[in-house]
C-alpha cells in the first residue's frame, strides 16, 4: 500500500510532475479540463457542490448550476495540474 509521504508516493509524485512539465500549457489545460469533467461525472462531492450552488444562486436553473459546477471542477483540476 502506498501511503502519503512514503518513498513510492514521493517517486510517483515526482514522476507525475516530470511528465506534466513536458506538456505544453495548452496540453495541460486540455488535460485539466478533461480531468475536471471526469471527476464531476464520477460524482466526487457533486451533490454537495450542487447543493451549495443552489443556496448561493436560488434563482438559477438546474442546467445553469450544473454548468457552473462543471466549470468549478475544471478550474480545480487546472489549479492542480
């Protein structure tokens, strides 16, 4: 099992950074958008995100809230990549 801070985890993170550094900015942005959409579709905290957006924007439609949520997931992935 790989645990945070362990040697395998450190090597894996270093390898990931090394690989991502070889991508252009446009490639990293495309990868981040795809990763954000993928995580949104997986449903990782999607219900919480949509509930918070419903409270923040009570007048917004469900489609609008989903669009905003997808954008938030893509933005988080962009920040991570």
